[in-house]
């Protein structure tokens, strides 16, 4: 299926001052702005679930890409469980949780390692897979992940990503479903991290230089 290019486009300079929202005080020196408030994210996830339900015909194996997609995944599944296909049927769902390690060289002919057993992946044969990702940046990891999963002969692979970064480093890959396209800035929150920090922040925010230094490894 081709991408539905009706995602919300967030432009450079858009966003909200920190003082307009409630934020964990332990991050108050580390953020530049609120890019996408939690409530807007949550509403947009509802529409992504709606679009997925509209296109669903078979049981779905939803694969959460850990750790960054776990909150998005939980909300998306919460919504999808309540939705119906256009013919009124509910959608049988099963869940997988995967960690993906990419080994990408300069030619972007990357390979990935998926944290599932061979046996688990053999189980994808003939299934409709929905990969649930937090952010597409260069696109290299996702392209390599799809290539790898195709070896297990699923009936279909679709990808939903909450965020799509507008970066000159993009390989041109666009997921089937996108929540928001965002400027080329490092964002955290809603389970997206910077060196494992900021996952405990509800809003998607732009990290500042202080934050990058504070949580550098
Ligand atoms: N934030 C968090 N994780 C990421 C990002 C980002 O902006 N880009 C790629 N991985
Ligand atoms: Mg990710």
C-alpha cells in the first residue's frame, strides 16, 4: 500500500514554550521547547489506528520496536482493539516485541539483528505484519529490517511510525502510516530517549545543548 501523505507536518520553529506545559522538574534545564504535546500525540494515534483498521482484512501481528515505540504501541493497540473493519468485524491482534540492532556501512546496504529466535521468526510466514516504530530518521534501519523480515515470507509487511524526520540523510524511505513529520532536530519524550533518558516525559520535546551535555555518555 502506498503511503497516505496526510500526516501532520511540523515545521522548523513551531512548538511551545516550556512554561506552558507541566514537565518533570528533573528535565527543566535540558529542554528547548515542547514540539508535540501529549494530548495531540494521543489524538493522532487514534487516527492512525482508524486508518489501520480501515485497511485491515486479516489477523494482524503487531511488532513493537523496543524501546522507543513502547508507549506508542500501547496506545495504538488500545485504540485498535476497540475499532472495527469497514465490514463491522473486529481485528484479531497478536503482539511481538523486538529489539533491532543495525550494522550499517557507508553504502547503506545495512544488515540488522532482530532479538527473536529463528523459530519465532519462522512463525511470521503467511502473516500480516505491522511494524510499529517511534521514528524514521535516515530510514536505513527500517529498510534493512523489512529486507530481513521478508526472508520469513510474511503475507505482507506494513510500517507505522509515529515520527518521520525531515533530514537530508534520509534514504527516501516513507512508512505506510506516519503520525507527524518533524524538522531535523533531536527529539525526546513519549518513550523516545537520549542515552536512555527522557523516556519518562509525556510530551515530545526538543532537547537543548545543556541536556545533550548533561546526559552525554
Ligand atoms: N530522538 C530519539 N531517537 C532518535 C531520534 C531522535 O530525534 N532520531 C533517531 N533516533
Ligand atoms: Mg526507534
